[in-house]
């Protein structure tokens, strides 16, 4: 079970400019050996629009270094959170800008294929949220038209969305499960006041990745167990559907700066939930 629990890239690094989640430019390589020493075997890559093509994932030299670090430390990178798509969503752009952002998406997909990343998380929240049917159609039609490109790289695009359960079920129903799925964020659902029973009833079968996080109702991320997330119910439901995917710790940063110690505690909490509720 422990091998299915990973962390969001950057959670083992000091915070930068007060940002909870950002690519850790100064020490990204160090998260591999540090994570391995603490019993982790995987992380979820994070990619920002700022300096997009400078990110090591996006060029051949960096990809080679990523593969070497994974091999040396027995590490995997099964998924990527594309904050870049939330920061600059092509489905809200037009003209030349939309063309360029679509090109960026395909470049990211190609880079993921080059290092063995199998899932791209597209956050349809905050600046990336879908605000009208036209934006949804732009997104869906683009992805459908490139389903072959994704399949050729063994990639699945998965969505983190703030739609109510029935609406999210309708949206994901437009896309084929072979190439598209849902990233279930426990904290985001809690912050929105959604019922896990309602969510799993209509789209539980499309969940292929889980972000472990706690948030207060209508508020921000807090340490696991101190917010409104009903972890017992969520992990019981995951066990009931025989969920076999990963659990990525996208948890609150440590107030005292001991981010490694905090992540160890959160990993142990997640392991307990997973073990007790395993199918």
C-alpha cells in the first residue's frame, strides 16, 4: 500500500515567496534522494506557465536527468499537475494566443511521454474553471481531436473540477474513459461542501488519481484531519469501488518549516486510511 502514496513535487522543499505550490527550481533534484530516504517512491510533477520551456521536463537534457534520477533512486513520476493550464487556459483564449497555448499543451504531453508520465492533471478550477458551454466545447473538441496523439504516448488526461457531482458526471461522459478520467481532490470537494456519497455514485468509476488534502468549508488548505474532509467516508468509498490508483499528498505546508516531518506524518495518516478501508 505504501508504494501507492506519493507527494506533490515541491512538498519536500522550502516554500518560495509564500507559495504553497510551485516548481522547486533551486532544489528539484534533491527531492528524489530525500524522498527515497523517507520511504517515498513516487511524486507528481508540477508545471507552471512561467518559464514553461525552461522546466527540466520540457527539454532533452532535463528529461535525461529526470530519467537518471528516477533510476538511481528507484522513483516513479506517474502523473503531472498542469498548473500551467490553469494559469493560462487555452479554452479561455482566442486567436493566436489560443493556438500557442494549444501548442504548449501538446508539447507538455510529448514531454510527459518522454519520461514515462502516464497522467496529466488538468485543473478546471480557479482561473481554469469552465464558465460557459463554449469554453467546454473548445476543451472537449481539442482533446477529442488529439485522442490518438495521447494514446500513442500512453497518456491519460484527467480533470480536477469544481462542477457539482451530476454536472461533472455529464462532462466526463463526453470523453472516452480509455484516455480521460477524473482526479479526485478530497480537500477541494470538502471545501465545496459536496457529499462523497453523491460524488462516487455518479462518477466514482471514472476516478483514476486521488489528491489527499484537507480544506475547511469555503476556505483554504489545512493540516490533514483539521478541516471538513470526511476521510473515513472517502477512503471507504474508494475501497468499495476497488480503487487501484495512487494517492498524492497535496497537503498543507508545515507552519514550523519542517515540511519533511509533516509529509511523513501525512503519509502515515493516509496509509492508515488506505489499509483499513482496502477492498
